[in-house]
C-alpha cells in the first residue's frame, strides 16, 4: 500500500506551503476509486484541503483501517451531488478556499440495472455537477471517471495494432457505458457553451486490494471451483481481452490529469476524443492471463469452453448464466457459513455472474496518449500472480474470504 505515495507529485507538492496547494472535492469519495484517491492525496500531501462527498456514511462504507485518517469524518460530507440544491453547500469549504479540482467518482456502479437508474444516478449526476462547476469563477477542473467500454469492440487487426485509441469508433456495449457516454456528451456541450474545463478518464477494469468488482468475481468463482474440486472453464476464448489497470495507478494518473486539465482548457474546436484519456496498464490482459494466474494460486485446472459451447452460450446467454449461478451461489454461501461469515453482511464478495459482463466483446485499450501527454509512468504495468495474491490477502485481513 505504501507505494501509493510514490511518484514525482509528492516531492514537488510537499515543498510548497499548504495554502498554495489545490483544494479538492471527491464526489463518491467513499467508493472504491474515491477512497483510494483520498488515500493517495493524503499520503502524498498534495492538497490544502480535501472534502469527500458521498451518500453513504463512513460507518457503513466498509473502510479498511488504513483509510481512517484519509477518509476521516472531518473531511466527509453526506450529500447527493446530483441534487442541484446540495451543490452550494458541497462547494463551500470550511477554510473559505475555492475548489481547484473536482474528481467525479460517483454514479451507479452495479451492472444490469434499468437504464433509468443510470440516467438518474450517473448521467444526471455528471450533468448537474458540471453545470454548477461551469458557473463558478474561476471554474475548477473536473475529472470525470468513465469507462473503456464506450468503444465499438475492436477487430483482430485493431487489437494487433494496440487496441482502441481515444479516436476509435464509439459504440458502448453495456447499459452503464451508454450512460457514461451520454455524460461525456453533456460535458462536451458544456465545454463549448460555458468553457467547462474537464477531462474524462476511460478506464479499463480497475483492480487492487479490497476489489469487489470485475476481477473479484473471477477470484470468487475460482474459490468455488476449488472447493468443489472441479475444472473451471471460461466462456469464449483465451484471447478475449479484459484489459486492466491497478487502482493506485488510476489515482496517480487522475492527479496528473487534474493538473493538465487546469492548465489546458478546451477550445471551441475540442472534441470528446481530445478531452479523453484511456487508462490501462501495459500488460494487454486477456482471459488467458487471469486463467493462468488463478490456476496457479488455487491449484485447479482451468480451460476454455469449445467453440460449440460458446456459440450456444452466445444465443442462450440468459439460461447459461442462470445455470452457472445456480451451481455456484449455494456452495459459496456454504463456504462463508463454514468460515463464520454471513453472505452480504460479513463479506461484500460474490461469484454471481452478471449477464452483461459475459459478452463476447474485447476490452482492449491503447493507453499511449495518457502516458505521453500526462507523463504517466505506469508502476504496476501488468496483472501478476503476486498482485492477485495481494488482493486475496486484503480479503483475509477484512474477514471477507472463505
């Protein structure tokens, strides 16, 4: 965890007085990225003041002990940033300082929700927040956290040439990604009409300690198959791209993006691609990568369903996923009970397979622009066995793991 404070930002920032450092708002500050961003800023001593805004109280947010100071109650405000009437209070800091950077880590993160849920909790949040920011003078820099799933899934030739760049064709393939793209469109409109300063970080699958997202589901699934003594076979092929990025690298590049955004406002000619950065490590993670790692860690056989089974699954995905979930959820609950953990209360982890996430689409991003334009050094350049073990150790510390 200590490596979250590494990098050139901390040294230069520490050398200045606290009054010269930016005041920061983190919307969704107790979410997965938000809490790590707060910890990164705290340990690197980058800000004069940090306010975390979230609808969830810290006592209910399952914060590990190392986040206690960075996410302390004196830095926290319970509020809904999608409500226009809340924004004046959110942006009025105790010190009287003006907010310099706003990191929007908020929004709906669950998959398979009704589009109206994403419209209210994600798109409307971004639009309301950005509209208010654009009205402030001077206007803070807004850093929007988006997703790399907004691109049209790349062809094999696109993949071999490095994946989707920021100018690739846009065709979001998840409901959550459609809402994120609509949010980006709203930001571009405000940039042209109100001179909003913003950037959008289009993320690969984010992982790290205490992860409860995409990668966590695969680890839980492997644990169930280990307990059942069965081979774990993945749908589709070993070459399906599931690109990744470590949460600490996300925090590092988010800060660099804020600095860049503050000094590089959009022009009337700026496009969404101009203000977007793909955030991805350099490992080109694919299903084979994860399969090999879990095979070693859990000492289980892993493989991939043949083309016939995968083709059947493509046209019968609902039934296939329902059958898998029926097979794995009870054994998982039994393992939690044996360990003295209650599903949902003792552990936020689940092997539940989301239909949306099991599509035969490549998440393959080209991160060259972020590395070159923002001078971003990706410290955790690829998903490794050691980094997955760190995640499992974090689950053990929190008593989440059966």
